[in-house]
C-alpha cells in the first residue's frame, strides 16, 4: 500500500471544485475593488473576509494555503514567493535586534547564509550545532533565544534530527521551534512532534515539475490557556493574540513580513503548486522507495554513498526509529576529488545538473563548486561539504536505470 494513502483522497477532493471550473481558478489581479467605503474599512480591519491586495493574499493562493495547513494539521498557512521567503517570513516576523537563533544540523546554503551573514547585519546572532549536541543546545539557550531552527533532514549532510526531543527542549524553555520540512512533506508532521512553525520550499517535491517557484509557512494555533507566545519574550505578538486569538500567528506573519517585505506568492505559481500537490502522494511513495534501492545498490558497487537507510550509516538507527516513511529524495555520493566528481556528472546520461531538488527527474550537483563555492573551509566542514561531494535528488525514473547509469558514470 502507498505509504501516504490517507492523503490521496484529501488532496484531489480539496483542490478540485464540485461546481463550476473543476481546476482551481487563477485570480490574476494585483488589486481588488471593495465596492463601498464601509466594506473597505471592514476588509482592512479584518472583520470582512474579502481580498485586500495581492501582496497580502490572493484567492488562488488562499486555496493553496488551506490545503497546506490541512496537510500539516496547522491552523493556517502563508504562501510566499520562494522557500527562502518562507524561512524569512517565519523568522523575521518574530525577531528583533539583539535576539538569537539556535540552528541545528546541516543547512541549505541559502538558509545558512541568511543566518550567518544577513541577519548578523541586523544584530541577530545564530549559534550552530550538530543534530546530536542536545546538551550543548540546552546550555546555550538564554533570555535572548527566540527561535530554534532545524531541517527535517540535513541538506546535504543527510543527518537526522530527533524533532520530538528538540521540541521538548524548546517547550521547556519557552522557545519557538521552526522546522524546514521541504524534503519530507507527508513523511513527517513536525507540528504533531511539537514544532510551532513549519516551512517549505514548495518549488521542490510538492510541485515536483520545476515550473513554479514558491514557499509556504504553516502555523499552529495559539492555545487558549498557557502558551509560549503569551510570555514577555514574544510581547510583539500579543496585540495579534488579543485581536485574533488562535489565528494570531497568521496575522503577525502577514503584517510583520508579508506586508512589509513583499514576498507574496503569485497566483499562477500557487495554481501550478496545487497541480503538483494532487499527485504528491503517488510521487513521494515511489521516490522514497527508489532512494533506498539506489543507495543500497550503489553502495554495493563500491561507490561512497551517504543515506541513512544504509546499515553503514551512523544515522541508520535513527532512520529506522523515526523515519518509517523515508526521508525524502536525497542521497549523496563522494567521488573523492573535484575532478572525479566532474567526470561522474559529465558521464551521467540520466542526471540533470541543477541546483534544484525534489523534481520528477533525477538531479545532481557538485556542492563545493556551486552552492557552497564562497563558503570558507570551516563552514564547509561543519556542513559536510567535501571536494568530491555530489548531491543527488532521485526522481521518478526506473531505479535500475538510475543505478546502471550511475555505476557506468563512476567507472
């Protein structure tokens, strides 16, 4: 049975319409007419639920947001123009000068740069830790710690965090936990594990076909009684809690980030992303199975493969315990040198060389010469970037065809 069978009915039934156009309607308008002054006032105050301006939300995008929130069990979601926009919206809607972030595990290069360089210019400090340094993480939390951030699977170091344990630490000290679940939609539900906010690059496996750049941030509800967001640490959110109650994080994100930074999703991208969502369950199930097969066979052929499903991986016990539905589309191979990595990539007939991941087709990229080319040696060592490292994102092709092509390319 499909690992994600429970979502098959949900997605196609929610995205399609029972009356009128079956496919979601693209509302291609930047602005909306209010009709009369009273309605305009109500829209701006939030008492009238009609579109205000596409920078703050579009009807097509709103439908995508509803599907994403339902998928993760959130109270609501905010779609954005890219995955990095989703990360920026989630963090900057909560942070102020002097605040601190604890970042755990391997990180996509763009996120690492945001935390280590850009946010530093705004007086926000980030502490970086490996996934298993839980004691050091706990000891680093202080009154300025606003956010703990981790990726569900280290990209590209493939290290696996125990999100539940990290969430327990975050809740113990009243700190917000944000999980980037881009690689593992459906496989993991971070909000159920104790996270407060989940971010996605929907450009990846969710849309799956390289046609739509996008991101999405999913929020949990504010609790009626005690809640970390009601503490003095998050006092800037209190006015939204007083006005919006359980929906406060949505309002906070839209006012503090979407409105002011303008990282709005386009209606066309939201439409294309929903088309991808309709088949996500089928694609995800096939790909996570193919990844394990390819990793195993390449390893048997003597290629240095990093994937947690392999018995040789130090992450294997965690994988079997916490990732029963797989850990996404990625694996890495290490060819030892840049020259051998280039030779492999140039010899492969199946791999498409690109910086994307989670596509319907198999993708590959040499890490050190591309995404991490301007990182120093210390940074690359922390992130697991070696001279011969190639990140592979497995697609929908026959896994045996991938195996045969890669073994030939490595010969």
